[in-house]
C-alpha cells in the first residue's frame, strides 16, 4: 500500500538560507531580492506583517523546493530533503516520488506565473519531465511505480505500482499540458502519458467497481482497495473521464461515504488525516458543485467542515497537550519523532489515535488555505510567530519543517515533497484559482463531472 506522504523565497536570511544562496540559483531561477534592511532592523520579518506577504513568502519557499530538488535530466522530484540542506542518508538520498513530481509539474506552472522562474526554463523542465514519463519511466499498463531513483529513474525500495500516486502525477501532467500549451510538445506528451493508463485493469471488488491501490510484479494486485472516501477522488475522476481505457461512471458511487459528526460539524470522511480532504481538490475544482445522485455531497463544503472540525478537535486536546489551541493546531500524515505517522482527527470511529503526542504538522492548516483562508492563514502565522525563535530549525529556506513538537522540542529534520506541494497548490488556488483553472480546462475532469452528474 502506498504510504501517504506523498511545505511551505525570502525573509531575512537564516544561516541555512545563506548557505543555499552561496551555492547560487539554478539556471532560469529568478532569485528574489532580500527584504528591506529597515524591516529587519525593526525586528520584524516581512513574512509576518500581512497575510498576503506571508502567503507569498511561504509559496515562494515551497516552489524553491521543487525547482532545486528535481533532477535536471528526468525531472523527478526528491521525496524529501533535509532542512539544513546537508546530504541525506543513503537510504533515501536519491529517491523521488511520482506524487511529489506531480506537485512539481504544477509548481513549474505556478513559478512561471509568479515570475519566480522564467517561462522558458519552466517549459524546458516540464518537457524534460513529461518526456521521461512518456518514454523511460518503468511501470505497468501505463501506471507508474510509487518511488523511483531520481537520476536513473529505476524502481526504488521494491515499491508498488501505485494508483493514487499515478493519479497525483497525472494532476501535474494535465496541469502542465494547459499551462504550457504554447509549446506543442507538452500537450502531446501529456496526452500520450494519460491515454496509456489502463484504468479498467485495476478494477476489483464484487462488481468490479473499486480500484485497487496498486500492483507488484512479485505478488500481483495489492489486497487494499479504494472503497471508502479518502484522497482518491481525483483517481476515480481521471479514470471515468479518460479518453481511452475509461471505467464506468457508476464506480464513482460505489465507494463508501462514512459520515462523521463532531462539534456541530457533519462531513464525509473515511480516514482522519486532513490531507485526505485536500489532495484531490488541489487540482479538482468542486466549488459550487454537488452530486446529482446518491447523497448529493458538496465536496468543497465537506472539506471546509473537516478542516474546522479538526481545529476544534486539537483545541479540545489542550489539557493533554498544552500547546494545542484554536491558534496552534494541525494533524495529518507526516514525520513523527518515531517514524512516519498517519495521524489526524477527529477520528471517524470516535477513538482518539493514541499515537498523538502533541506534534504539530504545518501542512495540515496550509493545505486547507484554499478552503478556510480566514482561519488557516492566521493560524499558520501564529504558529510561526510563537515557535520560530524557540525552535529555529522549524523554519528554513523551504519553509516549515515537516512537523515539530513544542512539548518536547523535537523538530523534523526534513521537508517532504508532497507536503510542500499541497502547501503551494492550496495557497495558489486561494490567491488566484490558477491550478483549478489549468486542470479543469482539460476535457477529462469536465467529462467525468458530466457522467457522474456533478453540477
């Protein structure tokens, strides 16, 4: 099963930031001038002065991750990188994830739009990445392996061919096709990649209405299936709307939709990590739309309710974890002091995850900026203002560390590609709706909406 890992350039320079700047920007990168000395002398970072300045800074830092952590020859984006920019341990120093690469392709479009990188350089990188997936990336029937070695493109860690990670990659592929459609090679390569995916091959379940989570050449299909509402909406929509090898529209209504009731909020959730409400909607624009059939769910409003419920959930844990509050909250799959954790809340089954230990995950509120900017931007700024001086390692050239625990002083030494990605895309959708615009300009999601009756 794919582990769901798969955040946040420039205030007053930290030591790490200065080290990176000494390396010099990559070709095509448009470095931003340093902030005004007067603001620094006053003891205030520009990032803390306004919501707009904060989001711009966080977004630029996240973009910088994708520009600098992608291989120049394959376009593959490193799964994670160290906050201090030192070489990583050999186990995952050169490992990329295809989901991070999907976010990275989208980041190229954002970076070009914002002037952080030249349009020509962004197009070159996008073309390189799409050419690799069209002609060289290993996989099966159009699906790709979850993790690949960044430089060679070889399968890493004996991983699975992953349906959801291929779908997140396709989110970036189709976004690039529209954002860079003035380059004829990019839409052509994107179409070749998408049209090759054999969606029906992954169907399983009693009526062949559920998509498998993946396949391995050594053991065949994984036992786990996408049969309950989670992050898989984009997977089903791309499968239903595919120009070739599509699946029946009835598959959309075949997976379970468990209702959660918490603190006056009611929403559908099959799992508690907040990213399950965010990833698909980084690309798919559900605003103002509701299913014609079934329970007639408005998924955008659903994610708003899930975000607000988690904020209350964390605040209600204040007696156990004094640093949790309505200003300091955020639980989603992330690094933890003892490894990777799929924590979240409120729990669909009512049982609080015993592994919750007071850790805060900044990409949880950051990924919901597109749903509830009025609370998420403010609370991210409050998080940074409260803890940056005490734990300087929590903030660096790429933004927030993946997670940190104010109670114990633990700070993750890493940033993760997918957490950087949801931060960047969510902020951009709030600021301009750009990713929604690019992705929804493709015929496939609109065709899927028509078939399932999303109106």
